[in-house]
């Protein structure tokens, strides 16, 4: 959005000197070559310059609004939108538990819809997003997530919303027909109460002393600021002009301004930055533009009732959902444990090939792979390695001390938790990488990462206590067969994406 400016800024940027007198700008011109005398003049260093009045402050201000109409409309529209957003922020107990509630809202509206959307065949979408995300900044990753918020994700988000409504209802909504008018009027009253109309400068010179009739003054914001006093602007500084007979002789001998039959000279000790005056002018003009926009903005507030209702429904459902220790959507969901949310994806039971002996396939039951998700400093975050919620004592890629009790961290194969950023796509990548490790514990990478087949203090053969299966047995018993050694017969399976494996396809 382009920066708004004022005529005073533009004049000061073009001219090193000019005069403000009453409600007019006076240009300083060189003496006429024909010797013609100006009605108003400046005597300086033995030379006489003409003082020619320009249009009034009020006309300049109307011109500002005309040439910046588009920019003013953009500024005002953004202000109204921000005011509505600010007014609709929840102010009840949901804010007092905001970290937990916001984490839950992020999980339900951003993270789980992306995971659940896989049932609508978005494997290619997610795979492309993960690949694209790998080389992006955090800001670019957020944009990518928004760009991929297409129909499948929207369908999943609606499915979750419908389930929340079925499970928890919508609560009660205080239906007030005039809610939008009330909010609009409240914002207008706030803006008016904060509007400044006081003068920056005292009216030391009265209009009659400046030979100006009150009815000759046109109302303007700059006149309100300056009290229609006289100023000589030179190189960005505004010097007050005072009657010459009130100045010391040294000052009056330098510059004499003759306006309306009176003589003035600048008070050197009484000056202000013209940029300071221009900033105050712009600030007050913006306030008036905001109020004017609010007064004609019925349409902008028309949908507030529906927005408030939707927000209250969401808050009600989040408060009810916060009481649950678990929420299961089938393919994914969350578990609340010791105050922390574990967002999980569920993988089907699978039999994974042994990289040392390709004829063996080690069976594992369906499991939930989870990451810890929280909220702090107005943004989501994930910490630590992913984990397997269920007990899996016979899985080598789980830390030994928790294999027997569940919530056991998954070996990261030298990938550090901090390598995953706190974006939706990186959280999904973190889950996907964990699923890959869980389903390929005896791959070449895994075997090489654990020298001597030592997995967290235990030899591999000591961990694998279950009976291995042949491929025929695995398929007959309904296991998803996972290959880690490529063969001709394995090509179909080896081409599957991690995302497909993530859902046990």
C-alpha cells in the first residue's frame, strides 16, 4: 500500500523556503524584472522578493484527498477490517487458557485437515508440498500451506467441523439484530473521542492584528494546528513570524516580511521542524478519513453477526473439546497426555522386510505415530522426536526404556528435531519421516546407522522376539507388506510414496 502524504510535505520537498500566513501558503519569488512591486514582499540583504499567496489550506487538503483517493480508500478499508478483527477477538476464559486452546484450534483447523485429506486422494499434493517445503523459508512454507488449501483439504476441514458439531453442538448464540450497528457506533465513538483538535501553537497573533477578518478564514486541519499564525519556513525549519517592532534590532535588520500592510520578522529562538507539523497534519487527516470511512461503512459491518456466531460456535466447541483426553478421526487424531497434545496418524498393521534376510518379514500391529504440538508466542510449535503411542517392545527403532510402556520416541536416524520448522508442512514431514522409520526399521540406512546392530544398548536379535513371516503368510494374514530390498517383484511396492505408507495403503 502506497504511503499517504500531505501537501505540506510535498511543498517542503520542492521549495527550500515559503511562508504560512493565516490560512494560505505564500511563495517567495524573485523581484519582477520590470521593477513591478508586489503587494506583499520580503526584504532581505538589500533585495526585495515578492510574496505571492497560493490557494488556501482547505483547498490544498481537498486536493490531497482527490489525488490520493485510491490510497485513502485502501488505508480506510484496512483500518475497518483491522477494527472488526480486533473487536471480534475472544475476551472470555478462552483467552486465559489461550496457549492450550489455540494449540487445539490449530490442530483441528490446520494440521488434522491436512492429514485427513489423504482419504480424498491427495497423496501427490502432499508429496509435492513436502518436496517444495524442503528448500523454503518459514514464510514461504506458510504461503505453500495456504496455496495447497484446496478442495480436498477444505472437504476434510468441513468433515471435522461437522463431526465437532455432531459431538459438541454449537452452543447458544446471543442473537442481536443490531450487533453490527452497535459495534460500528462503538468504533466511531472511540475514534471521535481520540481525535485531536487542539492547536500546536498558541494564537499569539490575533487575526485582527494580522489584518485578516475571521470570515475570510476557511476551516482546515493545518489551520487548526497552526492557529492560523505566521511562519517562515527555511530548510525544513518553521520560524514564527512576529511583529518587527517586537524583535531585537539584530533580528529585524536581517529579514522583513511585509504582509497585509504589516511588518514581521522571524523569531530565531522560536522554531519547529516542518516535518513535525506535517506528521501531525497527516495524523489528524488520517483520523478524519477513518471516521468518514466508518460513517459510510454499513456494508463492511453487515456480516458481523454471522462472523460472531461462527466464532462463538468455534469457541464453544474448542472449550468442550479441551475436556477430552482423546479425539479420533480414524486415520488421525490427537491424545492429551500430561497437558501435552500428541497429534497422531494411524498406520495399518504391516510386515516389514529384513534387510539382512529378504525372505523374512517382521510383523507389527497397527500403531499411532505422534508428534507433540503446542502453542506459544502466538504461533504453533513441535518439540522432541516423534513417538509411537502403543507399546512396541519388539521394534528396534524405539528407545529401549519406553518400548514396554508406550509413548516411546522414534529413532531419528541422525535427523535432529530442530531441523523441522514450526509450520504445518514441516510437522507433516516430521510425521512422515517417523512413519518411514517405523515401517522400515531394517532398511540399509537403519542398519548402517546402528553399528554392530546395536539399537539403544540392545542387540537387534534380542529385540526381535516375534516370529518372522514369509511374504505369503504376511499377505494371507492381511499385513501391508513393506519392502526394504528392491527386487523385480518389489517394483510396485517400492514406488509407493511415504504418504501412501503413512495411511497403510
